[in-house]
């Protein structure tokens, strides 16, 4: 959430940034400033009213001591009027504060200067590609056929149990999935990330804290009876560990990693691009989250990008890194890098990680601050997929197939205890 003082002092910059996102409701900036003006005016009137009440209350006590009962009774009548007026002002102030908060919730983050204007995926910038790619040629089959051939994943059984988008992993498929999770966690902890095992449900405050609410409410599974949401990523519960927290400067940076199931309704998704593991309602992912001092957050972002780059290199997969344009970035992000691996059988790129700096946008919602050098200020939050499993699995199966079976990358074979699926 943006700070209203930032909008006041940097309105032109905010408008320029929001235009990069093709954000249409630019009037919300003026609305936020208007509600803040109203809030300030009402607070001033309320403070003045309460101050006058206090003054008269003291005067009543003095009048009673002096035996001036009639004057004291008259003063009491005045305090009753002030009290009623204060209650009215408090109600109006609460409404103005809610209007301001709800308006700020609707304004996305301002993109970093590196972000280019664009409308979607076609406008993203490719900043790195591991090597040239090509299809596997005649006879290559997509991962959903490989999974069936070698009894690794049963998509139809998942439909029977829960519905489309809930696959069942079997045998070596389940072991390969588990091995990838363990490998990612081990690499992350070796890089200094503290492993966290968080809840897989969050309350409404947590959803607002990291920006899933109200922006992505329709994409989240909601447990109505308990007013809880199934998490779309471990970023949500892990980052909310630091909600309503004042950190000491010495605690920074904070580096966490977590494995979790992820749940996404993916409402409206259909067609060939959702076949197999390409788009699921439930999937596994390992996440990295960082809490940083503002001046260090972009160096931390580059470090996270290099870390994910190393992970995918170890998997021996062709990949590329994209810097997202304004129109393709998430609501809360100031700068995002996407990693895509090449699906040789499908002959297309599949996103497997997003690494983002949210600057102070989430921290302002979370009320996560740190104290250092005599002042208190908002932290910067960052997160990245390290890595998302479904499309990694799809690419591993498709890129490593031959006439005999599927070869497992050397680093992962150390975990699976087999180097070939046949």
C-alpha cells in the first residue's frame, strides 16, 4: 500500500508509474488525498473539541469548590454538548479513515525506473538466455503422455478425487517431486535462508498484509465457516510473520525459505495451455522471502536472481530471465524478474519463478518497521520462487526423454537414488 504522503509529494511520479501499468483509475490518487484532507480536518476539530471539554471540566471543579453551583451546572450543560459533538466527529473521522484506507488498497505499487511500459507478456524484456533452444524432433511426447507411459502422475485419478487441476503423483514421480523439494530447500539454507514451516491457511489480515486482498480475492480458496483462506504461496504466511513488528536494525537482513502446498482457483483458465502440469489448482513450491533495509533491497534482489539462476542451471534446463513490463507485473511489485524454462516437447517457454522487490508497499500494509540510528522506518520486502514444482517437473520430463526413458539430472539423482526412469 502506498503512503498518502508519498502521493502528495510525488504525484507526477506516481501518475507516470501507474501509466506504465496501464492503470485506468488514476482518480484514486486525488480521492486518497481528498479523504486524507478530510481526515486531518476532522482530527483537528475533534482535538479542539476534546481540549475544550477538558478545560470546562477543570473549570467545573473550581466552580464547585467556590460554591458557584449554578455556574457549574451551566458549564456541565456545555460539556454535554461538546461530548455529543465529539461522538459525531469520531464517527465521521472513522469513516474518513476507512475511505482513505480502502482507496489506498486499490492503488497498485509504483514501478521501478527500470520497468518499461507494456501491456502483457509480449512486451517483457529478455535479459538473459542460457542457450539456443529447439524442439526434440519427431517422436517426442509432452509430459502428460510421459507421465502416463511411465506411471509417474495420474491426472484422471486426481479428477476422481478432487477435480481437474489436482494431480496424483505416483512411484518415481512422487519421489522425483520430493527430491526436487529437498534439493531446493537444501540449496536455500546453504545460502543463508532460515527454513520455516508455516500454516497453509491465513486469516483476512494476512491476505491484506501481503496484497492478495482485495486484489486477488476471487483467485483464492475461501473457508467461509472459519473466515480463512488457503494460501496461494508460502510468501503470504512467511511475510506475515513480521506483521505489526518493530525490528531492530541488527536483525536485518532477514532471509527465510519455506516449502508449501499452494492453492489457486485459477478461475477462467481453460484450453491447451492448462493441460497436464501447466496450470494447477494445487501444487508444491519452495519460496524465499527477504526483509531488508531500503538502501539494500535492490542489491538483495540481484542476489536472489543469481541464486535462482544457479538452481535452474543445476537442473540442466534451458532457461531465460525476463524483466516484466508494467502491464505484466503483479499488483504489489515494484520490479519483477521472471524465470522461464524451455518445454522441448511443447516447444514453448514455461514460467517457473518470479523474483520481486515490493519496496515498502507490503511493509506499509503489514506495519513492519525497523529502528536504527534513532529513527523508525518501513522495511522493504522481497520474495521469489525457488522453485515452483509443476513446470519444472514438466520440463525435466520433456527435455530429458529419449527412446529408452527419462534421464535425471546429476544433482537431483543424488536425492532420488536413481538416475533414469524407464
